[in-house]
């Protein structure tokens, strides 16, 4: 079974999500948060990419959506080097 590569942006995303999730669980923040799994480039067979495109995966989608009080915040996480 292949190993999963964990990059610098993955670590930032994990820390961000864990912080928000803990704030929600502690009652300090009232919102919903979810990640848009949009990282399919170059790691799968072309037929899988075609399927994802047919299902609505698009380039430029944000990493996270946070919804609260009728608003939606789009968040794109990047490392200092992009």
C-alpha cells in the first residue's frame, strides 16, 4: 500500500481545522466548517480526473468553507512559499 505524502500545507490545514473544531466543541465558536477535497491533480488515472470534473470538481475552489449566521467564508491556505 502506498504511503501518503504529508506536505507543509497539509500540516497548516490540519492545525487550522483542529483549532476551529476544538473552538466549536468548547462552545467558543458557533459555525460549521468543511474542507473541499480538490487535490486530485496528477495523482490518479485520467478516467478518475474526468469523473471528478463531471461531478463538479473545479480548479480554484477554496480549501475550507466556514458558515455562520447566514454568511459563508471561503478560506484558502498557503505556505509562506505558496
